[in-house]
């Protein structure tokens, strides 16, 4: 047991000081550690609570079990606040689905990411209707989960696991695992997993009651009672959400299929397990901290501060204040912006990488494109981080005859490099005096609604001659559809 505790501690932020001073043998400190882990985000005192460093821990025995029990406790606390809240029961079901044995360790670790993002929505849904619109409501959260899943799949440990298991198309593999879990979904299956976690919780609470002080012993007993109360209601409440949840899993599998199609294209239509990928956010942060590129500044304040509120949206213009979709909150890419009509016959330019969609939101006029002398120049003036767009290619679009193209045009706002810390986006420090990594901005950009573009008027991809690397590397382009059109079918 002590070796398991030691392994667990290595994956968490902090252990009780008394534990450290006693050589990890103080039983009361051990009880405190277990208690705070089980509380998760609900602990009153988080100084000794543990923060997970990555989803790779799902492959480590004991650590993943105590984290799963922690999630069960969090769900039960939410349910006990309002036992009739179907979204709270949905959050519990999503937690339990992530434990299906059919998934295996790899898929569990991967699928917990989108499932947890959906769970975040469920825990915040409030009074929203629980009906056939469930997938639509969770879609923005799932898209964020897909981004995080891509970062997870780039982790060296995960890549080694994929190679060892000979999984060439991980997205298709995950889609199939979702369908397998969907086929097994039932009230009895979920309750069986609940009981397994409840048994583990009882074991942990027995340790707390054996080792902990009187107050902790009382709290552990109350915790067991509250979770059992949810268990006693589980059969009836979970049965009511099985069908919507099955439909939701069907949609999740389709979304993963689309990601598979997007990420595994090649010139011969063959699957390619060694595809080129753009740098992850973590890789970009590490590169910045090692040696700051010339196109990035270390500043306290941005030169062209991005807008913090959208302007009024005239009829027919792209809704850059939307909460979802490709235009969601894109007003914050501008320092200044105006609603503009682009007349027919105007040629627009878009800089992109092999995985980017031809028909996306960011463009510029020909005059702006011709001013660019290098990739560094483009990144600086249009404030584009490498994990957003790795460059290498460009495409043109000529506004077709007839109506003008309604767009937003203006000065590109500065961008601050940020990463998520404890669920909040924080600026990456570039020094010890409040400096941040900042892309200057200042170029004149255009943001449009991709649904208004006509595929017949898009040009062939061309090379920027700037290369595909971002930090001096020369990535292999074997099997990549270089200079091949990538048109994403969007709903108008």
C-alpha cells in the first residue's frame, strides 16, 4: 500500500507536510491525503488536495481508481443538492461510461477527455430542457474536448502506446469504442460500475476511519451515507436518461469519425499513421521558454489590445459575438473593426497549413498579403500562434459576381500566449516582472462567415515558400496532401 501511495503522490501537486516529515509513514497524514483527494474540487481546504497533472495517469493502478472515486463523490454531491436534476444524473452516467471495461486503458484515458467536457456542461446546465437537443447543447464543450484530446494524443507516452498497440487511426479506433460502449449501455451496467466504485469508496473510508482523527472519521461516515442515498435512487433516475444518452453517444462517434477523416487524408487516399502535425500548445510553450522566437515579444501589455466586447452586428454580417461555431467571439481577434462590403471581383488571400480548411474565417486583401516577406512577418502582424496555424501554404478567393461579400475588417489585435491552469486560461510568464509572450498584431485582417463562400471561386493551394516548420525544425511531409484543397462542408 505504501508503494502505491508513493506512486500516487508522484502524480499530484502536493502531499501533507507531516507526511513528508515522517517519511510517508504517518497514518493520520495518509488519511488526510485520501480525504482531500476524495473531495476534489469540493474540498474546503485545498492546500493538501491534489491536482492531476495529466490524463496519462489513467494508465496507473490505484491513482486512476482514487480519481474515479473522487469523480463519483463530486457527482453524488451535485445530485444530493437536487435529486430531480436530470443533468446531474447525466454527469454521473458520463463518469460511469468512462469506466466501461470494453474501452481498455488507452480508450478510457482518451475518451475521459470529451466525456469530462460534456460532464462540465451537465453540471452547469441548470434548468435547460433535457431532450433531443442534448447533443446540440453539449457540442461547444465537445469541440473544446477534441482540442484537448489532440494535445493528449501528442503526448510521448500516448504515442508510444499507439505504436505498441499498432493503432494507425486512433480517431476511428475511439469512434468504434464509443459505439461498443453505446451498445452495452443499460441501467444495470451503470449501476454495476457505481457499485464497484462504491466498494472502493468504502475501502478508502475505512482507511480514513481507522487512521484519521475523530472529526475525519465522522465526515467519512457522512460521505458514505450521502453516496449510498444516491445509489438507492440510481435505478429509477438513470433509466430515464438511457435513451437520450444512447443518442448522444451516437453523435459523439460520428464526431470522432469526422476527426478521423480530417486527420488521415493522403494523396492516395491511404491511411497514414505518420502524418504531419502542427505543434501542440504545450510544445509551443516549451519552445518559447527555451528560446523566444524573433516574431514574439516579451511585454507587460499588448501594443494593440484586443477588443473585450463586440460591436453591434448589422443585419447580414457575420455574428462574431456568437457563443458557438467558427465565429464564436472572434471579435476579440481585432483591435479595431468595421463592417465592410467587399465588392465582386476582389481577390482575398488566406494563409494556412496542410490541415487547415480552405473555407475558414481569417483572410486578408491582396495588398496586405504582398507586404508579407516571411513567416515571422506573418505571425507577428496577424498574431497567429504556431499551435493555431503552422503555415506553409496559401489559397485565394475571388468574390463572385452579384452581391458584395459582407465581412468584418480592421486592425488585428495583439495575442497573449495562454494555457489552461485549473480550468482557467492564464498568460504564460515570459519573465519575473510581469512580462508575457505577446504577438504584436497591427495587420489589416478580414473575418468572414465561411458559409458565405462559394467553392467554385476558391483558387488552388500554393506554397508560401516559408516552409512548414515553426521553430526551426524540418517536419517530414511524407504522405501529406501538400497543396491539396481541403474544403469543409458547412451549413448555411
